[in-house]
C-alpha cells in the first residue's frame, strides 16, 4: 500500500519530459538583456541586433556540417522562414532598439513576463495544441505576477521602448512556437541552425557593412556582451529550448519562461547595479506555483497544421497528452 501511495505522490509531482531542457534554455536566455546592455557600451544597436545573427550563422554552418544534417524538405523551408523572422530578425533587433531607446534591462524583463502567454497563443494557432482552462488560468496568473511586480518597482511607464518591446514579444512568440513545432520533425539544433543559414545572405553582408560604417568602441565588457548574445542567446540556448518545446509541448514548456524575468532582474542587479528588492522573493514564489500548475494542466495536441511534412496518426498525440494531464 505504501509503495502505491509513494508512486502516486511521485506521479503527482513529476514534471513532463523536456522540462529540464526548457529550463536550461531559459537560464541561457535570462542573461540576454544584461549582455545586450554591455554590448551597447561599445557597439550600435543595429550592429548588435543583426550582427549577433551574422556571427551565429557562421557557428550554424559549422554545426550543420558536424551533425551531417539533411537539408530541410518542402514546406519546412517556409516554417524556417517564420522562425528566422521571429528569432533572427524580430526579437533581437526590436529588443536591442528598445534598450538603446532608454529601456533598462529590468524594464525589458516585462516582455518576458508576457512572452509565455504569447507563445501559448501561437502554439494554438501554429502547433495545433489545445490547452485546458486550468492551463490558461495558470499562465495568465503567472504573467500577472510578473507585470504587477515590474510595475510596482517603477519600470512601467509606457514609451517608444515599450512599443518596440511589444513587437519583440510577438516576434519571439511566433519564432518559439514555430520552432518548437518544427523540432518535432528535426532536432532542435538543426532548427535554429537552418534558420540562421536561411537568414545568412542578409545578416552576414549587413553585419560586415555595419561594422565598417558604424563606429565601435572595443572594450572587454562590450565584446563579452556581443559574444554572449551571438553564441548563447542566438545559438546554443536554442539547442535546449527547442528540444524542451518539442518534448513537453510548446504551450506547456513555454510557461517555464515565467521564471526568466526574475532571473533577468537578479542578473541586472548583480551585473549592472539596477534596482531590486525583497519583493522578488514573493514574486518568485507566485511564479513558481503558476509554473508547476501549468506543467500539470491538461494540453491536447491536435492535428498539425498544413505545411508540416510528417503525418501523424489521428488522436495519437492528443491521447498521450491527455494521459499526462
């Protein structure tokens, strides 16, 4: 009887496959805004926004050759185009411009507070997922914790930077959901690598042109910041992130990112000296509860939208998700 009870308890608190990979991706992404702030000390916003992808595309070519990755087929190229539009161009450029227009790293964290909800919406539209009402309640509550926390700490004044951040939010949500959907067919490292290669004919020439035209002040913090957003935020972080989205489901795994704003606030305080106080603990506890509820909530995966190469046996994934819910 005791063994049965222990098994029941373990099953009740067990996290879905892919949670660890998604959490590792979130940890990598949580340093992005502080690293961008460092990079802005020496480089222009457009060079950072586009250059990070240009640099990462070189790494992507090397990675694809080492993996001996097959070429994408058919409509997978269209999906990769959406991924590139979201994570290669949209989010990096818009978020960098927002920081350059006066938004602090802490202020920009509010975008990440709303990003899981946006990603879940795109998961419904693009990945055919059907989250339950409990999931949506936990997701919205987690986002509310983040928004209230950031507004309470005096970083909630609407400005041009906020408009840019909102655009970055939508771009990232699309890129995450489409990439997570595509990662069910090809490995996560291949998804981000092919998206970077697809964008390379634009990003590499623009990076070279901007590096020649725009004045740069080379310093260790600026170079380290650019290196991080190029090698980790734009490349390696997506290895774990897309793997988590594919295994746990886009909507469910995206909720792990509710913890990212709090991590970003912590790094901004430690690395940049930006304001943080004890209310972070309260917000962190609330977000943690919301993440755990979202992980256990029922999410059905319906048929994949047209344009995905693989065929899926009707009801198979929905049944699997219902069993885990």
